C-alpha cells in the first residue's frame, strides 16, 4: 500500500544512504573520530526520522479503517514496538 508520505520516507532513506556512504569513506580515509561520530549520528537521525514518519503514517491511515477494536489493538501493538 502506498501513502502520501512514502516519497518523503524514501527521500530520508536516500539521505541516510548518502550519510552512510560518506561515513564509510571517512573511516577509510582516516578522518578524525569526532567527525566520523558526527556523521554516524546523522545516519541514525535520518533513519529514525524515516521510521517515525513511516509508522505514524501507518497509524494514521491503516488503523482507521473500521475494523474491530481487538484487531486494531493487536496491529497497533505490533507496529508500536518499532517506535
């Protein structure tokens, strides 16, 4: 199922991919540890933001379709563990 937020999630994942590639090059080039750590932080933040956007979109759109409460609760619990 495709949602309006998916292009934004893909953009964020591509940004994380770029940060990760840069981090690998930095380590291979022997860049200072604080610079590498900063780049790793950028990778993690980009992934966390993409994940949060994706999960919130799922909660907003996929859990509001009128199913019974027990089924919705089970699905919410299943995805909420990834927050």
